[in-house]
C-alpha cells in the first residue's frame, strides 16, 4: 500500500482533465433530453476507449519513457501527426475551457467583469502553482480540488436521484436517436466521453514526472492501478451528471440553452428552483470545481506535451527519458504556456463570437484522429521496446481493435454524411 501511495496521482490528473465539458454539459444534457436513455452509449464509450488511455501509464512505467518516444520509434511521421493535432487544437480547447470557467466564476460570485479579465483570474492560480511548485504543486492541488468536486457532485446527484425516472434506462438508444436526440449529439457524446485520446500522452508524461518528483519508479501494476482509480472515478461522475440531468431537467418542458456556460447556469437555477434554494451552493460547487480542475491540468498538459515532442524530434533516435525535460521548467515549456495563455486572452477579446465554430473544428479534428492515435498507442505497447510481460493480453488487444474499428467507422460515417 505504501508503494501505491508514493505513485498515486497521475490517474487523478488524467481524471481532472477528462471531467470537464464532456461531463458537465454532455452527460447532463444526455440526462436532460433522454433520461437514462443514453446511459448505454456512455458506458460503451467508456469501455471502448479504456485501453487507449491505459496504455499511456502502462508504457511509461514499463519503459521509463513517454508515449512521445513511443510514437517516435514507430516513425517520425507518427510524432509529427501527434504534434500537429496538439498544435491545431490545444489553444482552441484551452480557450473554450477557460471561457467556460470564467463565465461560471463570474456567475457564481456576481462579478460583472469583462470576460478576458475573468479568464486571467481563472488562469493565474494555475500558472502560479506551476511556477512555484512545479509538478508537486499541481499534484497536491488537483487531489484537493477533485475531493471537493466528487463530494459535491455525488451529493447533488443523490439529492436528485429520487426524482429520476428509471423506466428510461436503455442499453441501446434506438427509441430516442433520430427523435428527441439528434444523431450529431450522439456522436459528440460518444466522441468526447470521457476525453480525447491524445490526452493519453499527457498521462504518460505525468507518470514519469511523478516518478521524478517522488524519487521512486512505480511498477506497471501500480501505474495501472493508479489510472484505474481515476478512470472509475471519471465513469462514476459521468453517470452522476446524467442523474442530475435526468432527475431535475428530464420532462420539465424547459427549453435548454445551446451554449455550454448558459446551460450550466441554467442547471444551477433549475436545480435550486426545483429542490430548494439550499441546494444551490452544492450544485455551484460541483459545476465550478469541475471546470477549474480541467483548467489546471490543461495549463500543464499541453505545454508539457509540446516541450517533450519538440525535444524528441530534435534529438531523434538519441532521445531518452533521462536526457529530456520531464519536469516543467524548460524554456520551451514556459514559452508554450505563455503562448497558450496569450492566445486564450486574445480569443476572449476578439473571437468570442466565433468560439463555438472554433471549438467544433477542434473537437472534430480530435474525434476524427482518435482512432489513429488509438492505433499508435496500441503499436507502442506491443512494440519490441515494450517488455513482453507488460504488453497487453489478448482481451485488451481485441478490445483495442474493436474500439479502433467502431470509432473509425463512426468517423467515416460522419465524414460521408457531411460530404453527401
């Protein structure tokens, strides 16, 4: 148990990244429009994507290197593809997350400030934590925030549970898709549940950073257990947000806002109006901590991945985990962080009206490239660089291929529907 606690943390950082818009907006909206009719879709997405995310910490613990090195060993083209996806989407996704969080902070505390000012207020604590405490500060802060997030969300879900209509539970949503549930929403729900597959690289880097910070290299078994805790927690909270939507919003007849921030504040108002004003602080705490935890991890994950990718591309086959920057502090890391913060503030100031279109572009890129990155993760953990005893077994490999085929087929269908 002592060995596990020394390595405990990277799985929670991954969970904090995943528990964001996909949960607060998508899961809640799923419950609001179909009750528990889409719960089977959420469960299927969680099962199909599990191997691709788990391969991140598995590869890092087994080889002492990140998936960035794993991609480079497949071929430089694989790492260039990953870096291109990151550069295309990181700034846009961070802008959307920070905008969402800034809106909620202003709503929660009654601050009628310009959105860029609120965005700066949201990002400042995360930057300060990374500047002063590096990975250790991020690790500690996320554990504290997730504790509050989990408690407030589960309490809120428990309050609304007696009002939920369990007769709507369905393994497959044939009765609702195409009717009350647009097919486009089904794709968005499955595509971003629980997160984009490229976040697996962040998880592998956090595993190595935890080793460096603790001075102890965790075993593959410990790394997988740590990730499993975060993944199960992410799944539980996904269904908790479905309960929120199903218990308070489903069948209410209210017209729900399309914009994520407006939808979340509407959830708070409807929840307190239905179940009593005393419930408002609970839901507010769940909503704000959900987005704040995601903001913190995104501030670190994107720059960390960019820094490592550029280092490995420059070093080529000579790159090794010992030679590279596993802790934030390198010049590229801080320049990347500064660039993402500046880009976020520019978007807040100039392009807020087009943010939805930009986010649709970024999420579409991540969704369509997900099967490719899943394949690369599978290639990495079954390569000759991976010790045989730590490679995934037949069941995990089979599940991986099922996920690649189904996600790839869905992406192809989506493209054909756009072009037709």
